[in-house]
C-alpha cells in the first residue's frame, strides 16, 4: 500500500494507472448490486432509464482518463448543467448583476421548491430550479436561436465535443413542467426575468435535455478543476476569474437539501442531477462523474453518494483534509479497498421532534403526525 508520507514527493509523476483502476473496479463491484433508490419519473421520459447503469469516470487536469462501467451510456444532463450556465451569466453580466437577481445562499429546500424566495424576492442560489431558470434568462444573444447556440457553445467547450439535445426529454419536460413554469412566473413577477417567459423556459428545458455520458461530465468537472481550461482540448472554456464563484456555489448549494451533510462527509464542490449523475471537483487535480439513475428522496444518485462518500473518506479527497494538499490525491485511492467505518452521517437524531409536529398541527395537516405518534 502507498505510504501517505511518500506521496508528497511523487507528485510530479502523476497517478499510478494500475492503482487507480483497481480502486475504481473495487468501488464498482462493491456498489453495483445496490438496489436502493428509484428512477425519477416526474419527467415521464426519464423513467425509461436503466436502473442497472453504473459508471465512474475521472479526468485529470493533465487529460488522463480513468473509468469503469457503462461509460458510453447516454443520459440527459439535467441539473448538472446549472454550474455551467451560471458561468455564462457571470461572463455575460458580471457578479453584481447576477447577485442582484440570484443569491448564493443554500436554501435548505428541495431543488424544485416553489414556495421560498429570499428576503429580496430572489431565488436563493443558481443551483435550485428557480435560480437556474433566472440564470438561463441571462444568457445574451440577438434571438432565441442565438441564445441557444451560445449556451450550447459553452457545453461544447467544456466537454470538448458538440453536444446534442434529447428532443423526447425536452418535449416531456416542456409539457409536464408546470412547477418550473409556475416558478418562472413567480420570478417574472419580481422582475428577475426580463425576457419572454416561455422562451426562457424552452432554453432551460433544452439545457436540461443535453445528452452526455459520464466521461463528458468528468471532462466538464475537470475543466473546472483546471481553472476553466478543458484539459483535453487545452482550450479555455470558462474565464478563470469566475471559476471561484462557480465552485463556491457548487460547494454550498450543489447537493440541494443534502448540501451540508455532503460538505461534511464528502467535502467537494459538486452537483447532482435527477437523471442520476453527480459531478465533483478536486481543484487543481481532477473532475469525477458517477452515473447511476436510481436517486434518493432528495434527487441525488444513491450509488453516486456511496461512491463519493467512500472515496472521500478513504483517499483524503475532502478539501479540508490537509495531508494530501501538496500531493496527488489519486495516489491514495487504493485505500478504498479497505474502507474505514463510515462517518456517522446516517445516525438517527436524538432530538425531540415535538416542535416540528406542533408546526404541522398549526398547518392543519396534523393527522399524519398524530397517527404516527
Ligand atoms: N430538469 C429538471 C427540472 O427542472 C432538473 C432537476 C434536477 O436535475 N434536479 O426539474
């Protein structure tokens, strides 16, 4: 096994391919049989996904690729798109304009929460749907087609190939996305959206319907890890000055109402999407994507969470782990084979839930709570 203290001196040699691949294979076989979670079906087309699909891809800032599983399986990007459109809005308008309209505060609510805007009637952040719809409305262009092209250009630069849109998913989302439509009208009311609301929604639904695979997403994450330069094409995709903004918001808000626990147990800027992808960034080192369609009640991939939790706990990927900071995290990756016990993230709280129950009572929806007690 690699000695942690030796690794700092080996940083210039890059990760050991055999070591990384055997660790990824160990993770893949450990979690392949997991049958928790269910496929999101509130967008009808998404329910067609294969629950057994499972892929892990790592792309380093030097453009090296390590991957296992169903790497060629395509899925729609969904909310994994949000950090990248946030980057476009920042490039088009600057921080002040974007911050005036969308905050950077975790909401503590689900991704599609419809009720709460912040005290300034802004969406809480660009990672929840209301904020992402607002951000999509900020993409500049002379016409709807031009705005779509500019958005697709960003995805092409960050993934290093021309993306296509899954029209069935787009139509499915457009015809059933009443909740997103309601949110868009709410923020239109507060002057956050300044364009035709249906055009904005079409752009947002198309953005969510971009087809990707796990390698594309790992490349996009690696572009963020590499200061905005795509490590495969070596071309700048995102202005360096905004990488910090994008990664910060991913770190605090990317996992929705799991963001705090994720920051504690995994500790990486990340983003999840309801089609089953999770991307995470180890700044200056690499990007990772795990794809597996069954998601938990918060819309986060179940196998994805397990893989990241294990990787972070055992190989020191957490941004606040200090011992690896001058070395290559990937050189510790084989420690996933002999995992240490999980952090107590799944403990049953000892707190008394009475107060919450009383709130439910006041709400007039107490029957369930009474029955349960
Ligand atoms: N397109 C999805 C929606 O708007 C994205 C949600 C997600 O991936 N969490 O509902």
